[in-house]
């Protein structure tokens, strides 16, 4: 694996400078500089004001680039990275699930681990500093813990049989009890979706998450098939579930739309991340707003499945916190949040400041990290990335930022340089490889 880890060996400052510095969606500084000391942002200014500070050990000049807060991916499945180009695009979600199951049928531990390691590298090289990963197998806990990323790893929980709840919860408690979190690594729980987790299981997971003081997320309103399944018990999902022997004989449709179903489970009361939300009504948007839940919008995965127009403007107008995710490479081409912003810039009428907010501040808020990251601010964690701008480009800086040729060249997490495309950073006296 190419991603390198670094150990801080002193408390001198390094300066990271570039043509532009965006500290938050509202503030852009020309010839800006970020002074980093240990793991934190020590000072934010222009280069002229700090260049003569005595304790500076190193200056990193990124040139014609814009420094941004580290990008935050609020939803991905990194263990599916090796499935890139192995799953055919389809608007039939259940057919996609069958492809997924078939592709992983003979995978061993090393297959999952190599997939995760590649996904981590892709994230870091594209400027992601924080990732929210959902794991079904549990491999993500050990592999991601060792990575330089800031991360929240959610254990995915699947079982539609209410009679199994006690055993499922007991097994999860046993698995999570051995996991040690740290400043860069937190855990959460994810009842998968209303078509794969019983209402009783949702309630039990909500209680367990409350008792453990950990966050929750769930896939919701992803397809029209899901809505039909919940309202009528018909469509593609019961066919899929019966083939997988996952639909209990006693199961009956609740007769509710997805968001109203979630409200009955209690999960909306614990500030969850609601993943996708491709098909929600205006009334359901009001329910989400009242709950304080966040949304994880995965634009290019939405496009992969041929879904209709996403209600992004309605969600933002309702002041719902919407962050950006990539989903996995089983339904996307890259794990780049910058690419998600570029896609939205091309296909949706959205202001650059809104896109930046979704990729940074909103993502931090969704993960409960808004007091630590998502902005370049004194006292915050030194999570940064830098996007190289086109060398020949007319127009404003935002047009250059979202130009097809712009790319990430620098990633820093908690003061550690994880990626620098321009320089040999291994020789710095501040870090030991």
C-alpha cells in the first residue's frame, strides 16, 4: 500500500501556502498561508504576515493551487473498491445487488483488505481527510484504524426476522467491545435499510447506539422499489429477499413510506445520517427537518442508477444538513469528493459556496466533528487539501477549481502530510517514515 504514515517528532511550525486559501465557504484569502503546529492549525493569514516567525521549520509552497479544508466523505463502502468496472450500470437495483453478491462470493480476507487499502489510497490522493465507511464484514475496523484518515466506521446490521434481534445485538456487542477508538478513529452502527432490517432491530440498534454513545446511519428511500415494498409488500424486493431466504413468512408491509417508517423506529430521534434519500416527498422533507437528521447525498451513484432529479434544492431550502458521499466503486468511477462537486457544478444549478459547504462544514456536522474539522480555523485539526488549478485559464477562481483538469496535489490529516504530488516530503525533519 502506497499511503505513508508519519510520526510527529517536534512541535515546530510548518507553513502551507498557495495562490488561494479558502478557510470556509465564505472566505477566500489570496496568497494565504496555514501555520500548522503539532496536529492543529496554529494561525491563518497571508504569507507576508508570518514568513519571519522564528519557530517555522519548513515552508511548503503549493503554487498555483487553492488550499481547502480537508474534504469529508460522509458515505462510502471502501471494501468494494476492487469491484470497479465489474458491476454493470443498471436502473434495476436488485439486479445490481445480485451482481454484487456474485462478484464477492469467493472473496477471502486478503481480498477485502486489499480493496480497503486501495480505497484508502484513492481517498487520500483525492483530498479526502475524513471518511464515513459502512462495513458489513467488519474488515474496515482493523484496516481503516491503521490508516492516516480521520474516520467513522459504521457496523452494518442486516436481519429482517424480529425473532433474531436478541442474538444479533449480542453478536454486535461482542464485536464492538474489542475495538479501541482514538482521536482519528470512531465507530458507529448502521441498520442497513427498511428492506433488510426489521423495525424491532432498528429499535434495538438505536438503543444500543444510545447506550454506547456512538452515531448511527441508515440507507433510506434509495429506490422506488423500496417504497413499493414498504407500502404494498410487492415488487422486486420480495423476489430478491425470498431468493436470498431473507424474508420471514411472518413479514407484512408496514404501509408506510420510508421516512415515516423510520420515524416509528425511533432512529430519527438520534440525529442519524440518512443515506441517499433519492425519493422523498415534500412532507417527508419536513419530517427530516424536524428531526435534525443529516442527509448523505451521493450524486454520481445517483446518476449511475438512473434515478430522477434529486431534491437537493428543496433539502437545502429547508436548511437540512446535506453532506456529500461517493458510495462505492461498485456504483461510481472515483472516490473523489472533488469529482462529486464538479458533477454537481455541471448538472445542477448550485453556487460554488454551497458545494464547498456540503463537502466540508456540512460533512463535519453530519459526523459530529464540526468543532474539530471542516474549516481552516485556529485551534481546529490541521486537516487540509490543496487543489492544483489549471495553468492556463480565464475566469474566476471557482471556475478554475471546478474545471475538469483541476486535481488534488496535497493532503494533510491532523498535521501529518499524507500526500504531496509536488515534492519529496519524506526528507522533512519534522516527520519520520
